[in-house]
C-alpha cells in the first residue's frame, strides 16, 4: 500500500513538473493576447466618447508597429544565411 502511495506522489510530482513546463511555454503568447485584447477594447471604448483622441492613438500605434521588427522573420533570416553560404 505504501508503494502505491509513493507511486502516486511521484506521478503527481511528475505531472506538476510537466504542467509547469507547459505553462511556462505558453505564458508569453497568452500575455501578448491579453495585452492586444485590452488595447483593442480600450481603443473601442475610447472611440465612443473621444473619437479624435482614439484616432490619434491608433495612428501612433500604427507608426510604432511599422518600425524594425523586434524578432526577425526566421525564414528570411535562414534564406539570407543560405545566400551568404551559397548553398
């Protein structure tokens, strides 16, 4: 009976470790999605009362998003490396 209890605790610990691993991998996209939804909802609500201000904020957000990407496109990066290596 003690062996079963030890196996259950071990499997619970393994399950918890697996859950933590999966949770850490999905945290950044989840946070990014929540931030995007909050920005969209905020702009929508702001446009109801102050449409000019919401328009200016949306235009500023567009300007910021047109700059250099923070994370380069991996396919273009790989294509550039292959071009340099002449493969």
